[in-house]
C-alpha cells in the first residue's frame, strides 16, 4: 500500500512538468552544410543517420550497408566543406536523382 501511495505521489509530482514540455520542430530540408559542419560530432552522426534513413525509405531500401553509409557520410561532409551555404537536403536530393 505504501508503494502505491509513493508511486501516485511521484506521478503527481512529475505530471506538471510533463504538461509544460514544449514541442520543437526542425525543418530538416533547411539545414545548411555550414550548420552541419558546426555541429558537435554526436549531432552530426544523428543528422547523418536521419538523412540516410529518410533517403533509404524513399528509395525503398530496408537494409543498411554500414561501410557504404560511412563512405557516403564522408563524401557529403567533403562536399559540404565547399558548399557551406547549400542545403544538405537539396544536395542529397540532386545526388540521389543522378544515380
């Protein structure tokens, strides 16, 4: 009984903080190469994984070739170094249409 009361008290204490959470939306199509290059490495990895998954789904691929993924990320980062004002998404769209 004490555990139940404690659990309910904890849930009540946490509920107000959950209702005040704000939703953050990011338009991935507008992120520029300069912004990606300025990200910490862990965020660059998350961004690369998201973009890879998005384009894989779009192409109907249901597998991951880790070696090819790493090669593609390096290629995109090289391209971004000389195209800092360019949208990464637009560059990837153009590259995927050329294949």
